[in-house]
C-alpha cells in the first residue's frame, strides 16, 4: 500500500502517457535486475511480473493500471521470498540494482483469451540425459499457451533438441496420458485489472484442452488416444483422449523450432561465455499467407546447480563411500537423508517384484512428508514388465530423494535411467544412480548397510535408519555421483595431565561466572523495585560525523 500510494514524477508520468497512447497490445510488466541475470549465480524469477490486457477504451484507465503495476513490481523487492533467496546465495542485497521492463506480450486473440500457439524454455546443458543424449546438447520444455505452465513446474513436453523424437515420458500409452499437459494458461481480455493487480497469481486463467481445441490452437500440438484401438493418432477428428505431443512440430516439422533453438543456444553460449537459458514464444496463424512468428523473450546465464566445492569428490577414502557411480542423473548436494529403503539382492526374485512394489508403497506411506529416503534395489525401477524390474509407480516412491538401480549378476537388465517416471524425476530434481556390477569404478557397500539400525523390516525390503545424514554428491557436468556414509564424530581422549594444569583456572572461571550471575540478578531485582524517573528528554547530545577522506583531519566535537 505504501508503494501504491506513492507518487511518480510528472516527467515520468508524461513519458508513460505517451507510451500508453501508442500501444494497444497486452503488456507484461516485469523486473530486470543485476542478481536475476548474474553470470555466476543468477536468481531468476525473484520479483513479481504483472500482465495487463491494456484494452480499456479510456487512456487514463490504462495509464493508471500501468503505473500501479510498475509500483507493485518495485514493491516485490521487499517481499520475504527474494530476501530469503539472496541470503541463501553468494550475493548481498546491497549489490542489487533493478529496473522495470514493459514488454509486449506474444500471443493471439481467441475471443476473450490471449495466448501464443506455444511457449517454452531451452537450456544449453542437460542434467538428465538418457539414451543417445549428451549433457552439452541441451534440453527444451514446450507447453501450449503461456509459459506459466513451465515456470510453475506443471506438466510440459521435455526433449533434447538434438533428438526431438526421443520422449522418455511418453514410453507407453498410459504414461502419455498421465504425463501430458492437460490444461493451459491464457489471459482473459475482458477481466478486470483490479483483481489481477491485487494478486500476481490472478494475472492468468487456466483452461482445459477442450477450450484450445475450440479455439483452433490445439491442432499444432495435440494428438488423440483413440477410443477404438487405444493408439495415438495425430488427427484431432478422432474420438478419444486429447494429449499434447507436439507431433506436428517435432515429427512433421511444420515449424522449424528445433533448428532455431539449436542455433540460438550455440550463439548464446558463444556470446555470454557460459551455459545459457532462453525463453521464447511462437505464434502459428490460421491464415496461410501470414508467416509464423518466433519471439525470443529472454536469454540469460543458466543456473548450474550446487557449488563445485560441495560436490567435489576427489580424495574421498573408499571406506567412507556407500555408493559410487559414473552414470548419474541430476546435479547438486543433498545432506538431509537418514533413511534407506533397500531391496536386498539376496532376497530378490523376479517372480516377487509385484509383492516388493507393495512393500515399498507401504514404507513410502510411512515416510512421506516426514523423512526423506534413498531407494535402492536391483533391476529397473518402474518397469512395466515385472520380470525386468520392480513395477512401482510414482505414487509408491514419491518420498524418495535419490534412487539407485543396482545391477546384479543373475539379473542382466539394462538400466532404465528413471524413464518410467522421468517427468517426476526431472521436475523434482531427484538424484538417479546406476550401478554396473561389472565395473570396478562403481560400487554399493551392502555389508556396511546390513550393520545399520533397522527401522522397519519386511519380507523382501528393509528400511534402515542412520544416526546422522548421508551426503549425496552429484556432478551434473560429468555424470559422476557419490553417496558418502555419515561422518564419524572424532572425540578426543581425555587428557588428565592437561586438566590438572588448568584445574585451578577452570575453578576460578566458574566461580567468577556464578558471582556475576548472582550480582546481575540482584541488580535486575533492584531496578524492578526502584522508582526511576526518566529525565533524558531535558538533555541533548550533538553527534558530528566527518566524511573526510583522511580520518586524521576530522574534528571530534565531543558528546
């Protein structure tokens, strides 16, 4: 309210008035700050963004809304979330400088709605590569409508721009339906700005895919799971469940999004000298004479995960290592896990995998929202074929912070790399380890684990509780990962000789501390019982400070 009631200068208001008279398109009022775009540790999305339809008939009303939105963006710098984010980073709040940007929103009018054909983000580095993918080939997220779907971590299509045909989250019909985007965000053009300006989250409205199909925008990104044969069809004339696959774009190349993104990522890395992230939006028009539009909204340094010092794995003694892998997914450092749910290979049989999945589900329900845990066991986690691994779904393991696939001699199965719940692993940034039992560089210390305290024991699975947290380190740039056993506390032996030398001094210090406490308690009681009149208002003190460059030339005027 303090910011809203504040006044802009006449010169600024006149400039904004000229601007608002000349633009009639929807606007995004957002921040651009030094720390948000820092090359070392960018703090993206710290401050508020407000979106305005900017379609009222009166210029004065549009100007008032714009001024209010600008004030609210500045006000967001004082919110607790940005302060907490800065405090957890290497930056200081004193370093921050921020401007407000007025941007044209990219999209099309659909009766009462405004949104682009699709929007997305692209990153030049991929922490979760699978199959043929390489980490430095990047990753893309696409979503129908405005980009809030991606910003909020909701369901979107994830793929490598090098291999757009590999979609691990769509490995089956059921997985496609579960992982597909099923709603999209758009701006209501007839909505009142007052509610949107009161709450940043009310800028946009969520709509179903049925609305997009009615608008005619779904045909560029949608497919159908046919009711007749349960097969995915790329023709929306079929009856069935609508899913967002972007087949017309990625498979039939109706718009060269892959080539554009590959070129932009390469140019961005060359220009900034680091890994980059871009935000973009695309309009494809019904009118064939009107060329499609690609709009580059933002390019910035990419957040590269944890500190290199925290995930340094050099010189770790082998006896302190629980798990070591050269093939991991993810990036960063985790140190809040004290539980391990373990499927013992000695008790494991492929014929019992469904029963094992039920036991894990029961343990997960006990742990979820209470204790994070590591899930470790043989074979493929989440396999649809129970003879190839344990057929858990995401709900049954949703409390895991890291997952380990352990290869065993009598169960020669290729690792899945989490493809069966890939959408959840990437959105929640879980660590995923794969242990090749034939490799000398990869290991899992079963013997140490079996000596730990058992929290819950079942027929095929055991949950262990450790006295202190494990340390999970994943280097997303190399794919190396390590899980370290809890630190052993070093307790120095009692030195009786040194104590004898310091005994008298220790006794004296304890006596003096006790004496001071007694005196302070007596003084506090005396003050509380005494009648004291505060006459300080009759006396004044002048404090003079000098800004002289040489302190020796400053003058002390006294109190």
